[in-house]
């Protein structure tokens, strides 16, 4: 009996883990490069990337086209050019949503019309829709504060903006504004959503109120430019709030310089502590939030350079319960974070930063960033 107890103790000690040996989850550059050749009319930094199944789809504003790149062969598979005007005109493509290869939705900022097409390039339908009073047309951009539309029961949930002068926004007016609304694809009517700004966002001062939203069937998770927190709005319930402060950003996020000149305004928007895109990784069931620490910028030319080279950034990783599980700081000069997409292998970041010595003019170049235990 004593021998059995001794063996049992050895077994338990052998199977138990020292707390100091608990695996650390981290986001890490793999060194694995994905290189996709492009033509001379395609910029090596995209105005919008969408991954659908085994395709990476580029929204090419230069040619008003969609380019389907096969991720397996790493080559252009198909390019669809669209006319601006006429019977087959779609206007200037601003963003897209791929529900399926038979249902590709094209969005423009000029008019409240959604064009339905497919990989043949034929216009299948034009949906003219209404919008809530005081709000913009559907804002679908595949690189800027990404908020992928969500189609459910014939209604498409799309991001919007409040109309009017940004500097004159008040807490009272913001509380009456929507982050998104639903468009009935049958008749073009709109339905106001449960997605409103959190109460008190502007109570202590004016802050940029751009959101990035991830739509799910029963709830929406969103992040705001000037707020450490994440929000989860239930479709048929209340708003839940989660702490998401990055250790790399200022404790107190700055306020919009209402009386500042253009330099101060641009410095606030592009060089201050802020949060930008929030994206969902369906394969690992985590959220990535991109954030930017404050930069000491004193010269206007350095500020303008940030438009082409955004500098250092942070990627936070949240689990499905919106608990921050890790965050990684990336030095500037290597990646272009607005150009990213997700596959089963992980998160791909564009490595075509203008300061990266390995950047290529004639190819999309991405590095695989992996979540590792």
C-alpha cells in the first residue's frame, strides 16, 4: 500500500505544472513571407483587402476593379473591371462585401446605391436605399477602421457616420447618433439599429469618435478611436463594457484640439495615442485590435510622412470574452498595418512599409504573424 501511495505521489508531482511554467501566449512574427506579383497599375499598398476562402481580393481604386489573387498559387486569378457610368456603371467603388462568389456587393460614397454582382462582372441588381436622418450613406471601407457588413435575413447591417461639422459634435447629439443601420435588400428601406455610442464618450471633451465594428448574429463588438474600452452591444439586450487599455498608450487619451490649427489637428489624428481597426479571427476565435502610441512630432513634414508610413503600432489580442490575453509592440519601418488579412495559418501584415529595405513595388508582400502558446 505504501509503495502505491509513493508511486501515486510521484505521478501527481510529475503531472502537475509549476505556475511559472504556464505557457505564455504571444503574437510573433514568423519570418514566413507571402509574395504576390502585381502589375504596374496596382499599388503595392492596397486601398482595401478582403480574404474570401482561398482568394485575396484587392479593391483597386486606380482601375475601378476587383482583383482576385489565388492564395495557393500566389498569382492573379481574375480581374473584374467596372464601368463608372452607363447601363453597366457602378460608380467609383469605395468598398466591397463578399457574401459569396455569386453575391458580391459594391459600395460607393457618392450615392445611396449598393450594386450586386458576381465573378462574371455582370450587374445583377442595384439596390437604392434610404438612410436614417442625420447619417451618411453606408460607410464600407476595407482598410480604414474596418467594419465588415453583416447580412442576415435579407437585411444588411452597415457602418455609418453622423453628418455635420465634426468640431461641433456634442454629447447630446452623439447620443442620438447610430454607429450602424440595417438596409432591407428587398425594398431599400432602412431600419435603425441598437448600435449607439456609449453614454458619456464626450462628457469630458471632444474626441474623435470613429468606430470599428465586428458584427455577429446576436451581438456586435466595437472599439472607438479615443477609448481604452471595448464594447459589446447585444442585439436584444444591453451594452457591456470591457477594459482594454494598452500598456503602450497614454493613460489619459488626448482630446481633439478644437482651437488648434491644421498641424495640431493632424497631429492628434495621426500621432496621438489612439485605437483603430478591430478585426475578428474566426479560426482562433480572438479579436485583434490595432493601436498606436503617441509620437513626438514637431515638424509638419514628419507629420505628413505618417500618411505613407504610420510608424510604430501595437496589436492587442482579446479572447471571446473580451479579456486582453496579450499585446505586441511593432517597431515602425517594417509593416503597413492597414493592409492585413487572416487565414487558418494566422494574421498576415503587409511588409511593404516604405522604409522596409525588402519592400517591393511590383508585388504584395506579407509576413505571417502567429499567435503562439
